[in-house]
C-alpha cells in the first residue's frame, strides 16, 4: 500500500515544519526545500497537493489497468517522490547526483523523513528505485500541483483580486539528446539496433542464425566509414568530377546492398518470432526494421535517383522520433534538434502554464495558450507576445477574450494599428515582455536546455517537472526574502 506520507513519526525523525534551512545560502537547495516546506506547513495547501498526489499510481504493463492502492508492498511515499523530483529538475541534476543527495545530504534526508538517529536513520535509496518512482509522475498531475504552487505564491505576494495578472508568452527550444542526423548515420543506427535485437532473439528461438552478428555489424560499419570519408569533389575538371560521382554512387550502392541483406534476414527472424507467439520481441524488431526500410528508400531516392526528400517525410532520430529540425534564425545557432516549448509567465515571475509544441508554430498556439491560461487563472488581464505569434485571425480572436492584447504586427502597421501600439499601456507592457527571457534562461539553467528522458511521454513529463520545480524554487525565494525583511524590521525595532 503506497502512502502520500507516513502520518506517524518515529523516534529521531524531525518534523518537516521544524527543519532548519540556511537562509543565507546562495545555493538552490535551500530555496527548493523552503518552497517544499511551505507546501507542507499550510494545511489547506498540503491537503490539496496530497489529494493530487494520491492520483499518482503505478500502471500495469498494458498501460491501462491501475495497480491497487490498498494491496501489495508499500512503495516509496509520494511526498518523497515529489521532493526528489523537485531536486532533480531544480538542480539540473542527473539521477546519480539525486541518488547521492538522497542518501547523504542531511537536510534533504530530513525533508524525506529521516532523522540523524532512530529507526530509519540507516535507510538508503537504490538508484533504480529513484528512477522508477520519478517516472510515476504524469504531465497532468504535475500541472495540477503547479497551479496550487502558483496560487500559494500569489497569496504570499498579497495579490489583490482586482489587480489582475499581466502575463507574457514566449517559446523556446528544448533539445533532445540526439546526434546530428544524416541519412547514412540514421541507417547505421537502424541496422545496428536491428542486428543487436535480432541476435538477442536467437536464445528465445533456440537457433544460431545470428551467431556472427558482431562480424556482420563490423562489416556494415566499415562500409559506413568508407562512405563517410568520401568528400564532395571540388575539382574543376569535368572528368575528375564525373569519376568522383561514380565512386560515390558505387559506395552508396554497396552500403544499401548490405543494409538490404540485413533487413531481409531480420524480417525472417521477426516472422519466426510472431509465429512462436513472441509478439513483444517481434514488435521491437519490426520497429527498427521500419526505420531501416525508410532510410534505405530515402537514400536511394536522394542519391541514386536525384530526388529531393520532402521535409515532412524525414525523421531526425530513430531513438527520439519526436525530434524536430528547428531553425529560428538565431546568431550562431543555425539549427536546433528538439521540440519547442511555450510558457506563460506572470508579473510575479511564476510560470502559469506551458505546452509542448509538436509540429506546431507560434502563431497556431497563441489563442489556445491564452484560453488554457484563462481556464487555470481567471484573473488574467493582459497578455503580451512577440511578432512570431501574430496573424490577423489571432489579433481578432485575442481581443475578444482578453481586455488587453499586446501582439505587435509583422511588417508596416496601418494608421489604426500605429495608434493602438502607441498607447502608453501597450508600450509599457511591450517593454516588459522581454522579462520572459529571464524565465526561459532560468528553466534552461535548471534542466530545460536538453531533455535526457526518452520518448515523447518522458519529454513532456520532464518539461512539466521543470516548470513545477522552477515555481517551487521561486516560492522558496519569495519566502526567504520576506523572512529576511522581517528579521531586518525586528532588529530595527529592537
């Protein structure tokens, strides 16, 4: 039976509200711990967050059936998972560092419910246990907790109901952990995984079909290296250029012949696996075979037939197929490999909402982001964007749902648009819009520069956890600043 937190304290355990956090430290850990401590110390807030955490349950292998919360072995308390997840993204730490902090950092262990002496002093966490439990989060649960954290921050800052929220919206790229893609190295990845996966099926089938898989893989790699070393000819002599083109086409043809041989053999293995009822292994192998067939087809069309491959048909990683080729025209950054993430930040520097943009551009997301933010925080008064979000339809739709829209137009404005954009409120909010870059930089510095988690589900979970950790960090920073100000007032009064 998994609990949110152990209600009964044991000897030696420090109550979370009594944990001493160093207010003078400039590290991120005290701010994150202070934000978490505030969540625990506010009864109503704690109850709402704990209720949300109770929905976080493991699932069966089919991904549908929930595991019973009342049966089975006791898993890690959900509060501990929240603490460790916040630390991972708040510190931009990998699992190894979180593993070490969970086992050796005294104040973090107090937040996890371990004292310096007593029954659970020597309890240690295994690395795989931490990984498995942090993967229980879903983007939806993290978004719900994030709303509670933002509301708590607004209460701390004494935000008046009539004040409203002035928010700013922008997008940035979170890179996936992939190598630079070319059609030949993507085919190498696909064939390599095809051979390795097929060789692992031999013991399941009791055969020796792939006993020389290492030799076959090295042979294919050698063909790849040969092709990789062929450079584009810079010769001016037409005969030399023609000879070079012929040699290059022959190398490509040899590379494709080897690839097709491996695909044919692996297809037979996949069919045998399906016939034996080993559908999981067959499905995994067929996934890599699909990537290999696509790359073989695209290389043949591009090199041997001189065809230009449409961008929509390209895949930039066989391991992270959701990766997109993004060129935003930034100086020194010609291309980024990942996904765009759109965020909405308020004037108090809390991130109200975010969205992962799959095959979506800024102008397609302006209205949905506004509506989603308003559904979470009804007191949004104004919203600012940059020109990338502009379209005539967006201008009209946003003015119907927001009292104040700060969306500059691309190109030369009309007389009416110049009058609207010269309004003092519009100018002030437009000047304040650049502050959203501070939030983007903070997210990138605390983990959202590159996503190490696998798959689109892992990507979305990682982004949502980063947003939550950033808001908990901001909540802790507000609390520490307010407490420092109160101490200063008390000293003056004394």
